C-alpha cells in the first residue's frame, strides 16, 4: 500500500491538475456498509438478533438501508455488505442479497474500523481501484434517503479530499465530570454531528485507516488523523443512527410515514 504522500496531486492545484481531473471523471463509486456489530447498546429484550437485522416497518433494518442505495440504480459500480465471518442472520434477513454488482463480504472485524478496512481490501481484490470513491454507510442509519446520498456525491466528487454528511448541532453541549455533573458548556456555533455516508478515495482511506488504527470511530476521523480536512455536507436530523431501545420506535414511525406518503 502506498503512502499518503502519493495522494498529493489531489491536494495541489499544480501542473498535475488536468491529469487529476481526468482521473476524477473516470473514477467509479462503490458503497461499503459495515454490518458486523452486535448492537449491544440497543438491548436484546425484544430480539436476540443484532440490531441491524431487527424488523422495522415490515423489513429488517439493513434492508431499508440497502434500498436507499439501490434506488440510485446504475449509480454505483458495486454495493458491499461487510458481515462477521460467523454471521448466520444475514441470509434470512436478506434472502435475495447479493444481486448483480452486490457483494456479501464475510470479513468483519472486532471493531468498525477493522471491518471497513477489511471490506476495502476485499473490494480492491474484486477490481475496485485506489482512485475510485467509496461511500461508507452505517447499516443502522436506515433513514438515509437517495437525495441525501446524491447531495453528498455532488459535493464531494470534485473535492480534493472527500467528505461526509453531517448535521449542525442544535442543542447545548455539556462536558461532564466523572460523577455526572456539568464541568463545562461548549459553544455550539461550529459543532456538527457526524453522519454517514462518508465518501473518500479507496486508496486514501485505506492508508489513513492503517495509520490511525482501530481507535477511530468513523472514516473522517482517520482522514483527519493524517492531516486532511474532510468536507461537511449538510444532512438531516432524520438520518440518525438507531442505537438505543427508544430509537427503534421513532425509526419505525418515520419509515411508516414515508410509506404512507408514497402510497
């Protein structure tokens, strides 16, 4: 794997720029959905399954996530789902997956970063190029919409670094002490909640993840760790990550409301 220095042409407006533009215009788009987590924060009172396979509005959560990308028919060179090697729930949850240009990758790791890194390496083995783009998306963000995905692509496809969907912080942000008392109030003017998809060049992201290790919690964090500045693309409050037990009812209500609008 080359070093991050090999990506300098993407960050320099120089004599390389015409060549870079040609490379950008020929780059393909891939989707990578890490789906190897156990979802322990979501609780297991209602279901022993990992949260991504629990049913919402008539379908497994991850099925709703997939449909947002499938709706952009022909936009992506490949859609990959990364699951744990021992995962036996995915076959029942997604009996028709994979379709054409879709990949089920049983290479999930212990951490999200490891799953993404392993998935990217598997995509490279299947023909994805280092200069191709990848949109990494949480399986548990089942309310993302095709229009939000398109907005991210439009904002990032000619950007030197790439970027992520994010939502401006509206609430007051507090820092707590060890005993749950307020230690500090932070200004919210420049604060954003990171969301997904997060869109970066495959080679750049692989290199950044290898350097950052497994401690990073999202792809943008790995890119930041090597000194680059991802673009923040406005998302939506509805594009939240289903994490806690109370999130399931809200996500299902929103999904059902969307179905009624389309009916």
